[in-house]
C-alpha cells in the first residue's frame, strides 16, 4: 500500500541509443525518481526557499554612533549653560548621528541535504 502522489509519478521515457557512427543500437528505458508522499511533502518548497535565500546578498549596513566620523569633542560644557547634558554630536538623536538598530550585514544562506535537493529537482 505504497501511496505516491500523482504529480510526482512520471512515466519512464524511452530513448534511442546510437553508436559513434550514427547507427541505431537500440532503445533504453529512462526511469525518473519517484518519492513517497509523506517524504515529498514540502521538499520542493524547501528547495525553492534554499535557492532564493542563498541568492541574497545580505550586505545592507548602517553606521552606529561608534562608526560615524567625528563627534569626539564635547559639544557644550557640562554645567552652567541651562541646556541638557550632551556628550557627542554623533548621538542618534541628532542629525548626522549614528543609527541605533539599523541593518547589519548578515549571511542568509541555508543548507539543504544533497539527496533531498536531488529529489526536489
């Protein structure tokens, strides 16, 4: 009682075999891979996700306040001005400052087993 999904069943193809001189040598049956239904569920989807993930560059990046150029000197003195305390001109609260939780480079590639990949293709 082996149940196979109809979309995964392929009729074996028949190919003609030819010699080096071009003469016909006979016929050869070519059988395609068949996967059981419970194992085939999701293999094609996982393969497509793997291919698309591995194609991603993943190099979106922003600079934090530590990476932005400048901002080493204290903008105003600590006491006596009546203003709020400030330690850097490159704080994320100011224009030209760093980004707090911006995108960082990331490796998006995922692995798929070779035999699973061959069954999905």
